[in-house]
């Protein structure tokens, strides 16, 4: 038998390596199915702990149907990239659900049964140009008990809240009953009868909450809050008895959510006001939860109002006079609203009137996250001073000194908490919160009133709402967020996957700072030169060309040469604006083209050197 040669040994080794590679791939395909490693900077493909907890608690199977017009977006590359990220997130959710969530991706082609299904679910089809194609990109969730929830259109500009919206959809399908919202209110927010005997449907905010949740109105001063209440909403609490405050405290201690609206001067509170008695206008209209706030470490002064020079809105106290800006009536835009919290993000504007401010006491165990805040050009004034300026708001400007720091008008408070009633005891008393609490406090009750955000009317017997501010969305978002379980509240805001070229932006900004002044100076000189040329070449009185002296001709030639030189220099300056960016691009191309091959070559040389060194050491 012919012995193996060295060449035969190498061939056999290569064959065995090939077989081992194929076997390893086959084994890993089965053993590592579902395994993922997220190497992105902001963990874009890693689900939040809250989402994973929600998936772990699913008992009945849930089907997610993603209707995506694949063919219609063939020319919309940027949207296709976004659609891929959405699909990957949904696939990750399905993979982590242990089979409880099934994902179906459906392309609703024109005139197909799938398109009819998408329309029947209420998904929005966006027309694309003159072709008549419609873009569908919506999500439908269904469970085994005919429960159904939809996202009519997944918008790219709300990508940061995509995981929260999907987790909320799944969480909604996991329960069969409406969440319970209990309301303790010192204001007439709900339906009532007016003095003429007509039915008053109540504030729009109240109507929307009652349509979407089970709204349980608590009359008088309740001394207990039922265990099935998901959220306690307290509006304008005025001098609540201690037993009611204790009931609120214990509700929070056992894990209940609290949404409180307090106010230094609630204009909606007309109790005790007599239009014929001017002195009745001086009746206090403030509200507070003093014992609770003090014990919890929430600083709130019911005697001071926020004035803001930047966000002041115009009012017209005199119907016959011009409108004036009122420092205590504020309109906050996006820059004043927290864009990282689902409650306040994506809102266009919030209107407040005679609002107070909130702070966190030094000894508080809570963490405060501002949802809405004033500008730095703001300060506070006494309630009495603001009331005295009702007829002439310009009086508030006299002696007004901004503090230089924004003031918080609405905030979320979270963290561990101790009962505000340590002296109480007995069966069922909870001295320490059973889990980190989650509260939202708004230092204004007028934010709820229709006059600050919506025009409500009836059309053919149906209510029609025409909002001009986002107050209603703000309140609904707060209620919707707080009634969710703690896992849903904990779902983080997902960072947008699109990442700007920060280095390129910085280079462009630096280049513009270096060269823009030179460019503007050259442009001014060029404009002056062209004016001189125009003056020298002007026609005579009758429109005929003027005879130019040799000196003038030489001057024109010199100006023209100077003009060409300036234009060339201006082009060079404009070219240098992008020189650094082009240099960076060239370096990146060099690294991509040569860097990795060079690294592999160096690695191969290093391995060869190590083997050669070991062989020499063995021979020695």
C-alpha cells in the first residue's frame, strides 16, 4: 500500500475542514435559531425590558398583520429602509414571544382582496402621485376573542415611539375589559344641567376619557379607593379631609397611578362667585395636596403664578381695545415640551392660564421629569397681583424680573416612596410603596377647559371638535400612559435609526465659519466693481454709445480683469468650503478600500511569522 504523501495529507485535511464547516453551519442553523447580537450604537434592535415582560405575560395567541405596499414603494428608497426597520422590530417581538405573537406581512396590491381587507380594518391608504397607487403601511392586531386594535399608518417621524406603540397594542389585546379611571374633581367637568334646564354635556376632555375608559366619578370626600381602579385622577382638590388624602396616599402606596391637576388660581372655579358682588372675585380659588406633596418631596406654592415673557399669549380684556400679551396666559410650543416622554412628545402646543410651578425638594426620594416648562425669561408673581391686572395685563410687566431659569408646569415623578401618614397603622396600612410609584402632576386646571384648546359644536346632532391646541391630546396621553401596566410605562423611547453625519456637519460648520466672511467680502467688492463698470458704460443722453477716453478704456479693462480675478477667487473660496468634507470622504474611501485588506495582510504575516518562529524554536 502506497503511503500517504505530504500533498495527500493536505488534501485530506482540506476535505475534513470542508465537511466540518458544512456540519458547523447546519448545526448552528438549528441550535442558534433566534439568537441575535445587537451591535448598533443605541441598541436599536434590542427590546426594552418592559416589552419583554409584556410578551412574557401573554396568555392568548396574538396575530400581528403588517399591511405594507411593497410594490408601491419601489421608488421610495428612504421609506423602504424605514419599512425594513419596522419589520425587523416586529420580527424581533415575534421571536421573543415564545410563539404567542404571530407576524404576517401582507402586500395589499391594487384591486386585491388584501387591499379590501386593509380598507375594512380602517388602515389609511396614502395616494402616490398621478399613478393612482396607494401606499398602505399599517398594523392590525387581533386576539383569539375577536379583540382588534389597529395602527392605521406607521409614520416615519414617530419612529422613536414605535416600540411603545406596538407594546401598547399588544398590551391592549391581552386584557378584555376597559381600564378604570376614578375621578375626584372640584370642578364641574362632567355632564350637568345649566340654570335654564338644558343638558350640559361637560368638558370635551371629560367626554373623551369617558368614551375610551371606564370613568368612575367619586362623589363627596371618599375615604377608600377600590382595588380595581387603574388610575386616580384628582382635579382641583380643595381642602380635602385627611381621610381622603390618606385614601389617595394608600392607593399610591399599593401601586396605583395618580394624575393630579392643582392650580394657584383656577379660573374655571366659579363657586362662590357673584357677578353683582365685586368682593366675591377675591375669593381664593387655589387647590393643593399639601400633606401629600410635602411628605413626598414635591415643592408647589399655591400662592404664586408663573409669568413668561417668551410664551405669553395675546388676550383681549377690552372688546373695544386692541389685544395685548398676557404674561400669565402661556402657549408652549415643542421646544418647551419634553420630546423624550410619550405624554408630551409630538404635541404641537399646550395652552396654560394662571399656572403654578413644581420643583423637587432636596430630601425627596423621587425623580422629577419635566413634561412642560416655561422659558428662561420667566418668573413668578402673587395670585393677587395677577388678579389685579385682569383688566390691564400690561401692569404685569411693571417690575417683572425674569429668574433666568425655566419653571416646570407639569412633571412626572417616579421612584420609591414612603407613606405621608407614618403615624397611622392598622390592618391594611402600607408604610412603604410596594413598587416604584409613577405620578404626573400638572400645576394648572384651566389646561382642561375647552376655552384653552378646542371649539366644540354640534352638527346634525353629533358633536364636532375643532382643536386649536394639543391640551386634549396631552391629557389623553397622560391617562393612557398611566393606566397601562408598569411594564408598558417602562418601555423606553427608542432612538431613531437614522443617524446624522455629525462629523461632516461639524466640518461643514467650521468651514463656513472660516470662509463665509471672506466670501461675503469678495461678493461685496464684486458688486461694487460691477456698479463702476455699469457707470462707465452708460449710454449718452440720446441712447447712443459714448466715446471713451483712453484712460476710461484702460479703467474698464482693469475693472474687467479685476472682476475675473475676483470671480476666480470667489470660486476657490466656495470650493474650499467642501474641501475638508471631500478630504474626509477620501480618507474613508481609503480606509474602506485599503484598510481592511491591509489589516488582513498584516494578520496573515503575523500568523506566518509566529509559525516560522515556533518551527525554528522546535528545530533548535
